[in-house]
C-alpha cells in the first residue's frame, strides 16, 4: 500500500500538469482496483493547503470544500482521522487556519495545553 506526498495530492486536486496528472490517475486506478487505500499524512495535508492558498490563491471556502471532499473519498485514509475531522469542523466555524486547529487537536490528544500567540485559534 502507498501514501501520497504533497505533489501527488495537489495533482489529484488541481489537475494542471497533464504528465503528472496521468501518473497520479494511474496510481489511483491501480490502488482502487486492488481495493487498497492511500494514506495522506497530517503534514502532507497541511502542505497541500499551503500550496492551494499561496500558489493557487484558494479562498477559505475552497479549502474547506477541498478538505471535505478528500475526507469523503473512501480511497484516502488519514494519519490521525479524529484530529483531521475535528480540525475540519473547527475550520468551518472558526477563524484560525486548518493547521492551527490541527496543532491544537494534537496537543489535546496528548493532554497538553497549547501555548500560542495566535488569537484566532481561541
């Protein structure tokens, strides 16, 4: 079984490089036919969001839609599903960035109080 790096996730989401898009599509088809899932790690998800925001100028609503779409694809599994789910929920109603919520959710999972100067988070 495999996991995707940021560039594979971006190609899957954006589809703006035909050569790379074809490679990703073939991998997805192969894994789907084999009944496998593809792992997306927390850091890859955060990097992908950063790329979408900084390179593709995706808005918060686009990021939220994209995260929900990835989350709902049964092909993908996530490193920390409960943290990702909680972070998506918080992104929908809060003002901080997804990565900030994920950091806070990770701290909570380890029963730690997060110290931060980020006022949007709380």
